[in-house]
């Protein structure tokens, strides 16, 4: 869609792709890019024909985090905490709670808040060229945009501390071994493999997928009794959908279900 300059938004066969599009800066995030990213998320959320969202980067980077040159250009006058609260936090919340499956297609380096964005997605499919860095410490900052929340949950406290306090650039194989990424593929297979995942998810029951995300998210922050209660409510809602009836009928008739999101 042409109204964007720093991202590219495409929707094909129910799969929306947001590609960060500042390859010369490894897709570092300017205010313009952050604003467009937020707008594209709203666009795909509101579009019922979009069933899955892919976030990726153009060129050799996924996203190098905050554009440090833009910061300098502003003479360092911005209160960084305020900047994070204004641009990054709403974006991360939107992505994490996005009511459709989200996949970070990690084509290259994901650093600082760029890594946080990848972690906020439901799935991370990485190419052999992917690298991950909690780069914040290298410039005397601390993890933001959700990294302090996502990272220990994904890799455990010890490894999260190592990444956050050393800021080393981790290769894709180690990221797979640590559980940061779901799949690791050859660079030339990245798009195909990611689209295969996306299409499978796009064929799933949209309302149930949304509720599954909600219940798993709640599950890590609530105790068993609360989770059981929450599951009960969601199951009642899921059981009332057309898609549940369709799923059962399809099973009984030995055919593939056709879910409608109703
Ligand atoms: O304001 C706030 O709200 C604060 C928010 C903070 C959130 C954050 O994200 S803080 C962390 C910011 N990010 C970084 O500190 C990462 C900085 N980049 C790097 O450390 C390295 O570039 C990488 C490890 C990511 C990749 O290294 P490499 O060797 O593959 O690439 P490179 O040569 O360093 O970079 C290529 C180009 O991209 C280069 O431009 P040039 O010299 O060819 O014109 C480089 O300057 C540019 N680039 C990379 N990262 C950024 C960037 N330009 C602006 N901002 C960047 N973050």
C-alpha cells in the first residue's frame, strides 16, 4: 500500500505482511516507521479478511531497534522514557495482544527494540542469517519494549541476564537451541517456510485461535485456579461458534473443515 514509506504492507490470501523498509539502516526505527507500523497493525486488525500477520524486514536486517541517528539529530533532547512510552509501549501491547496469529519472519539481525518486536510475536521463524542482540547495554540503556518481560519467559532468567547484561550478538543456531526461535531455515527458504506456517494458521478457526492466545498469555501470569476459571469461560464461548460445529461435522464426515471466524 503506497501511503507508507518506511514500511511495506501487503495482504495476500488472508496473510498480511508488514515489512520494515529502511534497509540502509537495517530497518532501525524512526518515529515515521513506528507511526506507520502502528497504523499497519490497526489496518490488519480491522480487516476481517486478514487472518495472520507476518512482521519482517527488507534487506539484510530484521530491525536494529531505535534509530540512533534520529535521536542524535534531535540533539538528545528527547526524554527517552517518554519516547518509549509514546511510541514503543502501545506498539508492543498491540502486537502481543493482536487477536490473530503473528509471525516474526526474522531475515537478519534483530537488535534492541527490534528484538523486542520479534519476541512480542507468537512465532519466530528465522533464517540462518538471523542474529539477536539485547543491544541496549552496549549504549548504556536497559531492555525495553517488553524484552524484560518476554526474554526470561522464553529462555529463563539466567540466559536472559546473560543476553541483557553482555549484549552479545547471538547467532541463529544458538537462538534455536535456546528456544528463542521456533524454526531455523536456509535463507532462501525463509519466505516459503513462513508462508506455509501462515497458511496453516489462516485455515484455522480464527476465534478459537484468538482465544487460545489469550488463554496461554493469561496462563503464564495467573495461578491454576484462575486459569481453570478463565478456560471455562473461553470454552463456553468457543463452543457457541459456527466453527466448532463445522469442526465436529468435518471430523464426522471425514473432510477438511472450512472455518469462517463465526
Ligand atoms: O528512544 C528510545 O525510545 C529508546 C529506545 C531504545 C530501544 C532500542 O532499540 S536501544 C538499541 C538501539 N540499537 C542498537 O544499539 C543497535 C545498533 N546497531 C548495531 O549494534 C549493529 O548495527 C548491529 C549489531 C545491529 C548490526 O551490525 P552490522 O555490522 O551487521 O551492521 P552495521 O555496519 O553496524 O550497520 C549497517 C548500517 O546500519 C550502518 O550504516 P552505514 O554506516 O552503512 O551508513 C549503521 O550505522 C546502520 N545502523 C545499524 N543500527 C542502527 C543503524 N542506524 C541507526 N540506528 C541504528 N540502531
